[in-house]
C-alpha cells in the first residue's frame, strides 16, 4: 500500500466512523459530533483477544484496509462496512 492509498483510507475512515457514531445518536446529539469527538482507538474483547471497535478511527482503518483488497475504496459505503462486520464477526 502506498502513501496515497493510506491517506485516502484515513480520510474515509474518519468520515465513516463519524457517520456510524451519528447513526446511533439522536438528532440533537448527532449535531454535536465532530472529528475530534470520535475516539481514535477503543478496544473490545472478542474470541481472539481484543479488537478495535469499528466506531473508532483505528478500527475503521483496519476494516477498510481489508475491504480495499476486494472492492474499490470510493465505492465502499457505511452499509458495506456493516455487512462486512457481520460476515467477519466484528461488533
């Protein structure tokens, strides 16, 4: 992976993690969500140890890196990420 793709993944990860967080909040609370309010890294226990949450920026980057292998980054949406998480078993 080169630097251009890594930067695109980082930007897309911030965008999707904010969208995921806003989706789970009410409209008034969702309006308060900014880039700095999204957690950079948060862990949750799983069968294999600890995994970063998909809601955090680092967790979203990890998910996008594995999704980019099979799908174009520009076409990945929040629904695709949710579907991938269900297939893989991530919360």
